[in-house]
């Protein structure tokens, strides 16, 4: 027998063994013996890991978590979900879309706002970019954002969209967010905040896609540019200024639109950062923001002290509100 055939045979035997074990565990869960089944899953997990059978451990824990979720056994399911992550971490498996989709599916089955879900997403994001202090893989952020959008958790959905590459999806979510939760007078503010935050993260293309998609699809925005709302005109001009890179244009633009920018005290803080990133404006010696606002900015953009500061975040990458 050739070596590839031998490997295939070994893989088939392992798969058959996992299927037999899964059948027994499934029967135990179906009978309602949740505790016993959960303990058996954990026992098998450590046995497989000690034998370096990472693929088998991952498959067993993933299917077991989904099984427990289907029986509304949230704690057991969340525990096995964490074990799936442990396999990823210890086997040093390559980050691939298929694995990210598995994590997103587990996330979607967890109860919203549960401590287990917060811990899971924080750990998943750290794994997806190789360790603490990183924002997480853009694809995983996009999948999480879509799940949260379906749950109408718009604020946390926006946070994850900001760290994805899905500007169009972000805009569509913001249209729904504005229509269902906002006032008509605030339609411009929903997209302004998102565009400014995308720019703070050095994501110029994402900012442009969000703006164009949102203004095209929002039922309360007349076609432009120019727009009826001054704030939308400011954002339009700002995106053009960012492309041009001329500090004088940026400065005059911010001065001319101060009445609109005063509608939200965070706008000028974001613009200070945008000035540093795109126009070479030196950082302030003493930032005017502090406390909660400073923490939100740091969570969104990183400290800003290092060259790639906009790509760094707090060690805990769990979703936060940016309102």
C-alpha cells in the first residue's frame, strides 16, 4: 500500500472512530443525561489532545457544542465551544475562512449578553490574529457583525463592522439602525460617526463605501452630492480632502463646518486623529479627551503612540459600545 493510501486509510479509521463515539454521546444527550455526556466529552477531549489527535478533538467538541445548543444546554455548549478554541490555539492551526465560520456559528448560538459569549468572542478574536493586543481577523469581525445585526444589536454590530472590510454591509446595517432607532433629524449623524471612525482606523476605502452606500440607500436622504444636510456635505468634502492630502483644505473645511461638527462632541476628537493620520498634524501634547471618551477612542483606534497605533487595541478585544 502506498503512503498516501495508508494515510487515507488511517484518516478513515479515525473518522469512523469519532462517529461511533459521537453516536454514543448523542444518545446520552437525547436521553437527557446532560451532565454525564458533558463530562464524557471533556474526558475524550483531553484524551485526544494528549494523543495529538487535534482534528478529532476539534470535530468532536464542535459537533458536541451544537448538540448541546440544540437542547438549550447553554453552559455545556459554551464550555465545549471554548474547547474548540483551545484546540485551535494548541494545534497552531492556520486561520482559514472555514474555521472562522465555525466560530461564528458557535457565537450565534450563544445567548446574547451572556458572560460566556463575551469570553468566547474575546478569545476567538485574539486567536484569529495570533495573540493579545490585536483587533481580530477582519473576516471574523464581519461574521460577528452580521450575527449581531440579525439580533438587532446595532451598536456592537457597528463595532465589528468597523474592524471588517465590509463597508457595504456596515452601511446597510446603519440604514436599518437609523430607520428603527433614530430620529429623522439624525440620519446624517449615523453615517458621519461611522465614516470618521473608519478614517481613524486608516480605512479610507471602507469610509468611502460606507458613505456612498448609506446615502444611496437611506430612504430619508435625497440624492446628492450636494446634500440637503450640511453634515453630509462635510463628510463628502472630507473624503475628497483625504484623497488630496492638503492640510490647508482640511483646516478650512473643519472651520467652515464647525456648527455641524458641534452636534456631537466626539467629531472634533475624531478629526484630530484624522489630521494626524492623513495630514501630518502633530499629536496634541495634552489630549483634551479623557475618562470614558478617551477609553472609547483608545479602544477604537489604539493608543496612537506607535506607528501602527491605529491597528492596536486594548488587550481585551471584546465588543464595546461606541455611542
